[in-house]
C-alpha cells in the first residue's frame, strides 16, 4: 500500500512539475542524453491544437460580441454541427460496411458455385487441401487430379451434379441406390444396393480408370481379371488339411474413412479423395414417414454398398496388407493361403499346426478390422470331402458327385418330360439357370462338359417344340 502511495505522489509531482526541470533531473540521473533538448510535437498534434485554438478564439469573439447568451448559442450550434457530421460519417461507414459485406457474400457465393467447399456434416474436413502427389500418381499410371473440378472434367459431369451425388445427409428424401434382397445359398437374405444410372456411370469411371491400375496381391482371386474360383481352388488341390473361413459383413466392414484412406494413399489430395470416397460409399438407411412425406434416414456410417461396381476392387486393394500378413503367416506354418472376396482358405500337410495357425489368423483379422464368421469355419482333412469355393479339391478339381448326379437327372428328365417339369424351385428363367450350371461344370471339369451340354441342348430343343 505504501508503495502505491509513493507511486501516486511521484506521478503527481511529475505531472505538476515544469517540463524543463524534469528533463534536467533526467539528465542528472542518466535517463536523458546530455545536450539534447525536447523532441518536437508531432505535426498532426500541432495542426489539431491550432485548429482548436482558432475555434476557441472564434467562439470567444462571438461571445464578446453578443453577450453570454450568444456564447451558449454558439456552443449549442457547434455541438449540433458536430453531431450532424458524426451522423453522416456513421451513415457513410454503415453503407460502406453493407457494400463490403454484399461484395464478400457475392464473392463467397461465386466461390461456392465454382468450387467444392462443403460436402456434408462430418465429411468436409480437408476439402481445402487441393494438392495431389503428381509423381506418385504417374508412377501408378493414374490420372492427375488436384480438385473436384478436375474430377468432374475427367468423369464428364458438372460440379453441381457431383454435389448432388456425393452430399452427405443423415436424412434425405432421395437416395441414389435401388435396394432389394436376394436369398443366400446358406439361408437368409443378402441386401443388394444397386446404384442408379448417374451414380453408376461415375462408379464405372472410377472402377475403370482408378481401381484397375494398382495391383492387388497374388492371393486375391475374387473380382480380378484372369482369376476365378478355379484359380482360387487350384492352389489347394491334394493337401492333407484344408481350412475355410468366412468374414462377417465383408463390404460393410470397409468404411468411408478406409475408402478415403485408400484414395489418399494413391496420392490424391484430400478434396479429390473425399469426393471419390463419397461416390463409392453409402450409409445403410431405413424409410420413415415425416410430416406425411417419405424420408430415408441413415442408421450407420458410410460403407461400401454390395452391388456397386467399385466395391469389389476397393475391398481387394484395402485387403492388400491383410493378404500379405496372412500369406506370411501361412508360409511360416508350411501352408498355402488364398482369398476369394470374404472367403479365406488355408491348406497344407502339417495337421498339427492347425490350432496355432487359426489363433494367429484370428488375431490378424481383429488387428485389420475384420471379424470371422464362427459358424462357417471348416477344417477339412483328407478323409472327407474338401471343398474350396464350391469346388472339390481332394485329389483334383471337380464338382461334387451328388451335384453332378442331380444335374444329369434334371437334364435327362427335361429332355423326356419337358423343361418346366423340372423347375421345382420356380426359377424365373430356368433355361438360363441350367446353362449356368452346365457352364460351371465345364469350367471346373472340362471332361464332363460335352455330355452335359448335349443333354441341355436336347432339353432346350424339346422346350422349343412345345
């Protein structure tokens, strides 16, 4: 408290002291250079002081000429003049602010019209990043795209159409997929999401131009050119033990974030990777009625839809690390490994290693974000029928005997009694269904093909005569 009082006294002494005396004392104590006078006042301050002095003189002259009342009147008039000037200045500044705000709004509107600045809640982070790694893209033989505008020019659509196809909403009155279910062979219903025309065209471009160039691992056989269920099964022929595992919800396991990460790993900017991931993913939705209108509400995160042309290729590319890890694990135990979509197969001659192998496989699956379907895991030893993707692989590749007998019987009876007499499961196109089954047998075991094809032609010929 004493220090505060002393400071206050010092300030009062300085404020009331002669300026020249204060400067002299500062010279004595070394705070002001010897022989240096006071600095001149700033020109703006001198001009303002002169103006004020002149106004005071004018007011004083008016007051002397007209008495005390004239002085009060002059002061009032001066206050009113200044008040009016102040109002004009405020009005002018307000108008300037409004014009500037309108210009900013117009510029922002033009920016939004010409660029992608928002893609929906939770998916718009990073859109300001528009620099792709050109060297990395060229090394992968991929088109160089830095921005959403580059992407729409390459696909052949407008930016507004891209916004329409990609904008993420929790609830929407319009969806870009046809949804339906088909029965699974093992029971239950498989949900299919088939993209509508505009989205499918964009996905076809992505599949052809972006997803076909990067290579997948040799162990991936599903949805890969020149590979099939036959090449997948061939690796496992004649082994003492064959192990099959299925993954739960394979496509939905690949989320928007993992899909965006894949496109980013190619070298694409955040903006382009975001657009590509939004084009290739969709959240599961349920229809609800709101205010008498139908609305589709998201009940989960965006994932790969089963039915989009891009989904299989994306899963193969996302699973490259999984395939490498499982291949290395299998080799350490003397096993072979292949994967056809969500169907994982291991085979080898060391039956004692099965337990250790499975424990390690499950650990890797969990680490990579996948889940094993516990009811579909099968360990098939040589003493029983060993199947890989519906192909028998015990000694050589073939079709199960009971399947062959059933197909022969259907074709024989169809040739004698008519095609539709054998359509006990009410297939909508029974002829196409039989052609498919015969083609499958010919692909797996060409030696069985000629006999079955001849029987099929006889059945079809009879059907044409009916």
